[in-house]
C-alpha cells in the first residue's frame, strides 16, 4: 500500500455518528468522488457488497492500479469474537448465523476480487 493515501473506512464513519447503512452509503459516495477526481485512496471493505467489485472494475477502467489486501481470520468463531468486540466499541453487528456463512463465502469473493483487480 502507498503511504499518505486517503483512507475510507465505513466503521469509522459510523463511529462518528452515522448509522451503519448511512456510513456505507457515505463511503460509496466518497469512493465514487475520488475516482471521478483522480484521487488515489484506500478503502476498507468486508467484500460483502457487489459494489466493491463494481468499484474495482471502474477504477481499473479509469486507469487506477487496483491492489487488494485481504486478511482472513482462522475461524468463524474468531469472526464472532471480533464482531462482538466491534459492537462493544459502538460498531455494527452481524447476526451470528451470518458470520459462518459470510466467513466461508469470503474465500470465493476474495478470488473474485483478485480476478477483478488484475
């Protein structure tokens, strides 16, 4: 990753008082604006939205170099612990039944993201 990039993090936007949905929408607007303006930026994502892949394709089309850094947890149990900790800090929750499903779906989405980022 490059130093001094503008960093878009929906969780930090939510911590500043936006609802999780409003924070996600604000992050999407910021991402689109930065692309339109030719600004280099980094964006935190859980890769749960189709928008993530649309954004990567659009960035590539506009001549951006797209780098995908993905950190995977060792287990869905650890994912549940991290969600609980995030909620404790005022962040958004994820239904526990979705954590396991999401955890395993991430591997497929990561591959999709890597293919998009080429």
